[in-house]
C-alpha cells in the first residue's frame, strides 16, 4: 500500500518535470483517481469486515438463544418430575398411613384373641 507521503513525493517530482499547468492538472486528477480508488477499496474492506463480525455475532446470539431454550425445557421437565415425585410421595404416605391403621387393627385383634384364649 502506498502512503500519502509517496504520493506527495511523486507529485513534487512530477511538478518539477512539468512544463505546463495542464500537465500538472492531469497528474493531479490521476493521483486523485488513484486515491479515490484506494479509499473505495478500504471502505469495501471495512464493510466486509463489519459484515463478517456481525454475522458471527448473529450466529453466537442464535446459539445462545438455542441453549437458553434447551435449558428452559430441561427446567420444565425437572419441575414436572419434581411435581410427580411429590404426588407419589404423598400417595406413598397415604398408603403407609393405611398400613399402619391396618397393623394397629391387627394388633388389637391379636391382643383380643390372646385375651379370649387366656379366658
């Protein structure tokens, strides 16, 4: 890439060699076209880099969004399982209470039977 100083140096050497104003004007126009072309090339490169960066950011955001959706679904599954587990625990406690009542009834019947037998 050519620096501005190179263009100025080229311009000065060309002016020293020039004999007419129209030659100087033509050379300035040519230099201006070259600079304009370089500016356009740099602007295009800057745009391309920006688009690449934005594209990558969009992909990262989409991935994060997908991860968050999966995490939300997993949390919902866990909450559902937790609710089912709580229901099952409650059901088991009720069965246990029924069994304890049945045990107490059978124990009372056993005591009663032993008392009748002892008589």
